[in-house]
């Protein structure tokens, strides 16, 4: 099944002591493999050039943040215009865990995220719905540590003496995608 990029996105959240920034990044393309109505694998290509910030209304300040996020301080988009998430395994959640929030989670997704030049394993809970013609995957917000991929700018765990001028290492993500069979 091919991912419908116009119906799919990743929401991001970055935090620091003085506030938060949030926005979206789009998907370039992707494929999901289904076996017996279950996702058996797949890969998603994230379009790092499509980063959008949704919380800064001033156009100049918004552009300044986007340029900084795309620079070598963060995602080095000139050198690495895409990131890739490859699904390694999907396990069903026990019913006792599945209804713990409004999303009614059904599965745990494990895979490898390649960002910049590093590949690291991540896992997250998700709601997966497979019908005769589509696959939908939605997650609650989950967090990854950006320094695992060498995105170290403003990290208190990497640089000493940043006082309150640091950016939290944990970056929030919410993934929503649809794929058409």
C-alpha cells in the first residue's frame, strides 16, 4: 500500500525553559506492507524541506526559526533533505493497555529512524486500522531524544554552562498517516 502523502503528516514539538515551538513536517512518500490484515513492514520518507512552524505568527520570526531548524545546528536539510523511518515490527497491545487514552491504542510500532547520518531504533504506541482499501496509523504524542541523532544544538546534556538558554533534548512527535491499497 502506498502512503497518501496529502492525508499524512508528522507534528513536532520542541521545548525550552522560555517556551515551546510546534509545527508539522510532511511525508515525501512511503510504502506499507500488509499480510493477513496486519502491517508486516514498510518505510516512510520524511520530507525535511517541508518543515513548518505553526506557533510564530510574525512572518520574519517564523522564517528565522525555520532557517535555523534547517541549518547545520539542527537538521542540516541541505545535506539531508529526507529522513527515513523503517518499520521493523508491529506488536499488538494487550487489551489492558489499549484503552488508556482517547486514541484507543492497538499496537506498538518498532523501527529505525535515520536522521542526518545516524540510524537509531525507536518504538511508539499507535492505533492501526486496516480496512479493505486503506491503512490508517495514528499515534499519541511520544518523545525521542534528538541528541541520539547528533542534533546537539543548545543541549544541556552536551554543552555545560547554558543556564536557561538550553533546548530540551526530548522532542515530541505525533504521526498520522493513511495508505491506500
